[in-house]
C-alpha cells in the first residue's frame, strides 16, 4: 500500500526548522512504500515552500517530483464529487484536505501521513472507522 502524504507532511519534509521535520524525515526515510501525493497538494506545498523557504527549495521539490521520488495521484470525477460532499459535511475541511480523503477512500488506504491531527482525526472515512495518522 502506498503512503498518502498531505501538504503539511511534504512541507515539514522540506523545512528543517519545522517542528515536524525530524519525525516526518525519519519516518519516510525508513518507509519502503511508494510515497503518493494527491495532485491537489502539490501546488499548495510548492507555494508554501517558495514563500517561506525560497525559490531554490521549491526547485528541489519540483525536481523530486520529476524524479518520481514522490508519485502524484490525480483526482477522478468521483473524487471531485466526494470532495464536494466532504466539504459540505465538515465545515472545517477545505477542498485540498477533502481531496486527500477522497483519494484515500478510493484507494482504500487506512493511513495518512500528515501533521494535521486536528482535522483528519475528526473525519470518518467511508471505508474505515478512522484514519491512522502517521508519523
């Protein structure tokens, strides 16, 4: 099973000063699964990296995607519809996080790699009682 990463995890991996950096880095360095990022988290992550860390770090992020160190998962039409349902059901949930949930449901993933414990812990996916939030 691949590991699905959200924006917070990708950003923490890039920012050595982020409080989550050591945990995310260490966890992912030992992971043998494919690292998978929903296509929706890529521009959000790139924006945060560029505005907070600079163009050079953003360039490294893009190069890691091009080298397939992190695979991208596109949204299907059903994922978009499900994202809309999730945004309506959970007022606190934005589109990007809703798309992470929709993809996790479609792929029947039980875990998310995220720094957002507050929001993802309040969501009940269709296929399981709750997500295991890693690291």
